[in-house]
């Protein structure tokens, strides 16, 4: 009788344990809420979310999915600036940094400096047979230490099982395209790597080809570039294009890797190019954007003619 009671109690305990596990969507929502609360409490504004790994440091499709969903939910809260996952991966690859598993103090601080983030969210996934435990860690980029944790337990249904069993190909390296140097005084003095944005040498008009022979042509709402060398001053001409047919002036700006404004001006699509002259002595990454003043609709950066000038 005693043995039967113990077995029954154990069965009830296990049933409660399994039932208490949330669905995948519920678990992610719970994690996002915990992370948002901790970020707000510490008055932190910008966060990078890395792909979650298992206890052996391997990243599965579930780890990638968790990262993507947390980024979406944190951004949707409109409380924080969240680094886009592909941009983060490209920067990590370019700087030969590894953010899986435990993140050391030096790496955390370096990521904070490069991307201007206040915190890094990393975590692990543990397979518990009938459920999956997700543990997240929030790391301060100022100190390199963990300042908070979050956790959730999700049901191991067919979707979760499939994501857990799939390991992404390690051959998929981020594409980082080096921009060829422009010429000034017969010497190549500028060098950039496009981290977010694609470019071509083919101009869209013959006039631009003759007027700006060294220009690079884009079709992006935002361009992020990394400075490959330590230059102090940047001058360039930038052309924007309003493909949405919006009228009036546009807001054009450039920010550094910490989100600080380096340059801002009014832009007139398909007209006079924007002349940019700014100090880049403390910038590792620069982000180029343009928006319509009235509707906040992004407009396209179409071409850039770059010159780096050293003091």
C-alpha cells in the first residue's frame, strides 16, 4: 500500500511538472517580459540577443529561433533599441568573436564598444525529455558581469523537437563586402566594409557616371559600414531617392556605433547631393539613414562618393 501511494504521488508530481511547461510561444513571451523588466529596471536602452546554445555549446535551429523571436518581441515593446541578428552575426564574424556559451568579460565589453549596446542576452537550452528548459543571462557590457537571469520551461511538442534536432550548417558565413578605395591626390586613402547593405559599381544614369566616377551605388533604406582603418575625418557626397513618390524634404542622418548622431541634414531626393563632413576619430561603425519628415517613411540611399581625409 505504501509503495502504491509513493508511486501515485510520483505520478502526480511528474504530471504537474509536465503540465506546468508552457507552449513555445508562451515561453518566449514570458522570457521577453522578464528581460524587458530587468532592462527597464537598470535603465538600459540597447540590447543584443545572441543565438542560444545547448549545454555543449552547439547551436540548433531552436537556438536561432529563440533569438529571432526575442528580438522581435523586445523591439515590438518600443522600449529598447535592439540589434538586428544578422548584423550582430556579421560583426561577430568580422571581429572573430564567439558569443556562444559563457561570454567572458573582455568579449562583452568589446561588443558593447563596437555596437554601442548596454546589455547582451545569451542563454542555454536543456533537453529534459518531455520538456525543454531555457535559461537566459543578461550581461552588462560595462562590467562584463551577469546582472540578471530569466528562465522558462516549454513543452517538447513536435515543432520544438524538430527545431531541437536540426543543427544549422556551419558553412553559412555572413557576407561582408569590402568597398574599394576612392582616389585622392593619387593615393587610396579610404577603406570600408559594408556590413548591412549591398552596392554595385554600375550607375543608374550616364550623368552620374561622368560626374562621380568613383561612386558606389546602393538600393538600401539603411547602410551600416565598418571603418577598416583609423581615420579621423570623413568627407563624402550622398544621393538619396524617394521611390515612394513622397514630396518635400527628407531627414538624412549618420550615427556612430553607439547611436550618437554624427551628422544630420535635409535631403532632397533626385536633386542636389548631400555634402557630408564629419569627425570619425571615435567611430568603429557608422549607420547611414534617411526618412521622410512627415510620414517617417524610409527612403533609399542610392549612391555614395567617399573620401577619407586624415588630419
